[in-house]
C-alpha cells in the first residue's frame, strides 16, 4: 500500500526548487510520479521541535552542507569523526557513474525516510570510504537508474559484488551482515526474536499513523505510540529498543523524525507527552552522529506532510 505526498527539492546546499512532484512512499522504499505543484516553505517556530531536529542555531545550513560522519568503534558510539562531501542529487540529464565496476554504491534520496535508514546504517558501521553515496533526485530520476541499476526504480538500493539489493529493511540487514564495523544485531536469542517482531511491526506502525491523519490524529495514533512506549520498557540495559543501538532503532527513527515535527507544528501535540521512555529514546538517538548527519531541513518534512494530508 502506498501514499502520495509532495516532496520539495532535496538539499539546502543545492539550487532552490520552485516545484515539487507527487511522491509515493511504499512500505520500505521511495518512488515518485511526476505532477508539478508549487509550494512555499514555512518557518518552524516551535523551539521544542527545532531543538529536537538539531536546528537551534544559524549554523545548521552550513552543517548540512558539509556533514560530518562517524567511523564508530564497537565499544563506543562517539568514535572519531571524518568529513564527507555529500554529493548533489543526480537528475534526468545526469550521466551515470561507472556502473558495476567493482565499486560499492548506495543509491539514496535525501528526502526519503526509507533511504535514510540505509544511509544511517552505512555511517554507523563506518563505511564511508567503502560505500559511495549516489543521490537520486526523485522528482527527475535519470532513466539509467531504472534501466541499468534497479528495475523497481525506488530507493534505497545497494550495488555490491555485481548485484543490486533493494528494499530498505533488506538493505540495512545486508549491510550489517556483509560489511565490517560494529554490529547492529543482537547476539542474545531473546533480543533477536524481539528485534524481528519490532521490525515486522514498522509497517503497521507507519500505516496506522498515516491513516490517523484523515481523522483524529492524536486519538487514533495514540495506541501505536503507546505500544512503542511499552516496547521500550522490555530491556533495561540501555535506552534503545534492545538496550543497545540496533537496526530496530534505525528502522523507526526516520519516521519519528517526521511524525514529531508534524504533530508538533500542526496539532501542537507532543507525541512524547506521558511517554518518558519514548522521549528518552529520541533524545539518545539524536546523540548518534551516524543519524544526525542524515537529517535535512525540517521544513521539507513539514511541507511534504502538509501537502499530502492537509491539502484541500
């Protein structure tokens, strides 16, 4: 099941776009259908929301232009940082990279929550030098991406050892299993089983929240947010779903990033109110460089959701 929304141009350091296109999110990837529609950005006034999104200062645009990524060690989330030049998004007229030449490439779109999952995983495992980022402009995708890379024409996808892996949850599991770096999967059997349950629940969670936007969002989405709060009580050896940071946290945080700003700005509702574990989880995830480096201007998320769910 898919939902359509409106996506503005992807990165603040690229030329500003004046039009957006109808955007379709599927269960674990992003795709688009062309349909120009003018929008304008809005000012985010909520101090709490901006603080959550790491936008307290005027240096945010510069931070996004030159993102710092992390090469984490297995013993610490705060490993030495390295500079990474974030590539511009390739569009219809862009030439392809030298495909299937032995280089490992991760194809993403900066606006896509599914692609963001794979980007976070790559960064956390310290694979910036091993896996090249290739950003695709979803509004104007190059034909060669569908014809020569990934027939599904969605992101993320991973080019590795002459093959393509698609679907975000499959990609993050593949990255964790087939590349060096700190593991994002638990060894404990109970945690393994719980991880699979939580990852399987992501689709139910996101669909329920999206559906709530058609009615009473606070009331109708409450039960799934409460369920997330309950799951965060299961293990007490850390603030994350499995105690320690894992693929489960990555699978959820990209959507919480968008849901929190939307609920806060549109309905003046704090989704963490009365949910202390959820509040702590969001706070702790926001300390992880591998995630922070993938965050974009929250105005883009806000306009995306407004255009889709509030347009009359």
